[in-house]
C-alpha cells in the first residue's frame, strides 16, 4: 500500500510541509513513522478515521465543551461560508462538486481552507461544503479562489467532552482536526439527538 501524509503541514515531523516530508522519505532521510498520523491510518490509507486524544483544552490552554465531528459517511464536519462577494456563486457558476479556496478572515483564522462544495445557494450566496486537503487545489486549474469569506457556521456531530451542546447557548467547541487546535465559539441553533449521535449546527463563529 502506498501511503501519503494527510496534508496538514503540521510540522510535527520536523519538516516544513507534508510535501517536503514525502520527498525526504523518498530520499531515505526520514521514515514514514516520523509522521504523527502514520501508525493509526496505515491500515486504511485514509486520515478520516485516525484517533485523536481530545483533552478538553486547546493548544493555548482554552477549554472547549465538545468536538465537532463529521456526519455519518461524510469526510469532515460541514462548513458554511459566505464569500465577501456573495455574487461570486452566480458569476463563477459555483455548483456542487467544485473546489473553492479561501480564508475565513472574519473569524480571525490565518489558515487558507480548501472546500469541496456540497451546496451553493445563488440567492443567499452561502456555500456549504467539506474541508479537504490542500492537494485538491494544487496545480488544479479549475479551483475557484474566492480569496476571503465570512465564517458562518459548522454542522456535524458533537462529541461531548465536558458539556453537551444546548440550543441558544454560545459554546466553546473544537472543530475536529482543526490544524491550529484552537477553541472556537459558536451559537448553537440546532440540536437533534439521532441514533448515530448529537446532530448540531453552530453559527456566529469566533476563535478564542
């Protein structure tokens, strides 16, 4: 099985990027085991199922109530964004399946995200999609760069750490596999107990 790192560019392996790490592995300068995600995902070849030890405290010491994880059968929690120019959906013809690139400037996040669109509403300008790896946008002439967008909300399953999500409450939470491992806050405006877990939507996102 050919294994590649998950594209998080976390730096924990000692390399500046996953591409640099891969090149060093091919050159015999590093082993795959140097990647912190390697041992847990090698059996499946995907990073969607690797285990993470969520402690309830983020990298800066801020607590969070729950972790937002994907809905069944989906690769990541759904992300709802609004480009600074909502008319781009109509102008660029953004539709389901497209790859959109941009940064959530309104929430204060410095990370550029790559989103695979599952819904683009030309009336409101809202884009709903899944965050995917940066490899989806590299050397891809069809990627649509919206530059910046407002971070409207997330939707997924809540894995309770210290407090279950409550309707109408602003909760500190952690998006699953957040590259910065930083606590976000959001107002919970949908909570449904399903057979597969707690389905939740949070809006008004701000990073602590």
